[in-house]
């Protein structure tokens, strides 16, 4: 995990050199988040995750997705029909590998998350196909942990 320093106060963006990212991410996380890699389907830790909670960027800890919008896409990657907010992510055209796709990256640190496809369920019709390695899940503790006021 990467500590939240090197944050640009004026933009709120997480700014680090590639050397800094490489030193605080695992090699797998670095390959996906910083080099736009893709984990093999059905190998990540969250494609079959059904607990209630929030999904944060594994690099900068920004809140990205909620279990409320997660669905079983049967693709082998965690899939969501929307991010927590439009600004949480960035989208960009990706013409690599001979395909026309829309890349999804973290709005705060620019880390690669996955792609978005127009074949998702209602209400958005979108499928945000995200690498588990790019995410850090925190289970909701509202029921079990009310004393801490969370
Ligand atoms: Fe991030």
C-alpha cells in the first residue's frame, strides 16, 4: 500500500514518480495499475466477492466503487454498473491490442483500473470491468461495529 503523501494540494491528485509507485505497490499491482496490465480472469480476489462494502484504489486509497453497484458478470473480473461518482474515475479511448475500448483509471492517481463496456445491466447499461489487483475492499462494519461510530 502506498501512503498518502506526494498529494498535490491544489488539484487533490496523488503524484508520485514511477520509482515511488514501484516501491510501494506489489509487482502485480504495479504491472496493472502503472503499466496497464490485466489479471487473468477468475484469478483475482474480488470477482466472486459478495460482501457489503466499498472498493478503494489499491494505489492511492481513493473511493471508487460500492458493493451496491457490483454485479455478477461471469467474466472473471469484478464488475460494476457505475462508479461511486463520475469524478472518481477517468475514462479514455484505448486502441491497444487492435481493439476499440474505453480505459478506466483512478481519478486521483491515474492508476489503470480496467475498461468499461456498453453491455452492463440496468440502470446504466454499463459494465465497469475492473482488475481485483487495482482494488482494496473494505467490508461495511455498520452492524458489527456500531460502538466506533462508523
Ligand atoms: Fe488511485
